[in-house]
C-alpha cells in the first residue's frame, strides 16, 4: 500500500505562514492606523489566516491575511469592491474597512485586510420563514451581482474543479494502491456526467456570485443572516449559491428549495433549468475538496486539522461516496 504523500510543495512554500507571528499581527493593527491592546485570538480558518485583534478604547477588529501567491492583488481588490458594492446596497455582507484609501494592506509579505467584528450563530434554516429570508438575501445579492461583472476573479470551471483536481490526486501518492484504478474510473465517469448535465442545461446565465455559499460562511442574528467571507467569489450560475444550503432527502431538499426560491424570486429571476445542475455541482465540490486538502498538505495547519485525510479509510469512504454521487448524478434531477 502506498503511503499518503506528506508534501507536494515547491521550495519556500512548506510553511507559508511561518513568519506570521503574534507580533506581526499586532504590527498589522498599527499599520491600519489603530492602537492595539496586545490581545490576539486566532479564528477558525485554514485557507487564509484570520485573527481577532483587540484595539484600545474600541471594538476588536478582524484581520484576514491572504494565503501568499493564491490570488493576485487585482483579484483580491475585486473581491473587496464586490463586498463594498453589496454593503452599499444594504445587503448584510461584512465588507473590509478602507484604510488610507485602500482595503488591501501588506506586512511582512502578507497581504491583509481589516474587517469590523460581527457576531452570530450557525444558521439552522430549519423553518420556512428562515429559508424564505435566506432566499431574499441571496436574491438581492444576485441582483447586484448581475449588474456588473468580474474581470480578475475566476469562473466556475469543470476542468479546474473536476478534471485537474482528479489528476492531481492520481499524479501523487495519495491513494492506496487498491483504490487507484477505482478512483480514476469513478472520477472519469463523474466528470463525463457533469459535462452532460451542463450540456443539457444549455447556456445558463452566469453572474457574480458568492461561490462558496455553505452555512459555515453565514452568521445568523436576530435580524437575519450575514456573510463574513467572499474569498471564493466568482462568476458562475445562480444555483451554485443555493444548492449547498440544501440537506436531507429528496423531498426535504425540494421543500427547502421551494422556500429559498419563494424569497429569492422576490428580487431576482431564477431559471428552473439550473436545478438540473445541483448534483453535478455537488460532484465537482467532492472531487475538488479532496484535491484542495492534498494541495495544502504542506501547510502544517492541515495535517493537524484533518488527520483522517492521511488514512486509507478516508480514501475508501471517499471513493465509495463518489460512486454514490455518480448514482445521484444519473438519477432524475430535482423538480419543484
């Protein structure tokens, strides 16, 4: 049996955040024109590094340090402009603060942004009212998103999320020997199914979307939801920001989507043909997620946070889940 690879990095990338010390975080607060009180709390984040930092005589702020070399400066600034545009339309998105005429600062070769701290809880979305409200929020977001376009952000792409992600796993020593052929076969079949789903849907409208609209990126308060992260905003179909909010059986997902669209369509149009992309998008996310963990395995935070990724059992379960997803992809799509 092959051992799971421990490093897939280039020279200098082995510990991308090794120089991001508490002193550097405090220095970033000062660079933002604030007076730090020395308190620094690491928040739950893996792709980037996010800290809550205390400020003398004021509310704490949140500092987001972008992963080096992941985005261009232009792409990050476009994310920030989109967040500010949404906030300007009174859509509850936590936008970066403007410091000295810019939203993107740099310290120790780390680009970073400063955000106001916003609280909230995990969104259950277990009532019709909550789902309708969430749908309204997304409809308003997409109405703004459809009014402009990205120039420097990426697009939802089957080759990048599916083909190249699967190739990355197959090209490395990630899989146990006995799963290599099976993984290759099932991902190949899945990607073919994804391509058929997009062909069947036809030229669906693409707009500026959140891109990673799962419940972990939403905080819920008494006033409703707000997003705290647009790090993966992209150009893509509207359904990408809806399907990850669904859970349960087919009947349960049908009721949930009905409620979401009741709110959504008060502010934006939705083409029902996009419902046929739900399982295709789920398949892409499953393939991409495993490749994301593999690509980040050189970052010490990942083996600590995801120790199960290095076990044959994970890959056994992953390949089984991919095979189950192939069945779901071949089943009739969700109908309302």
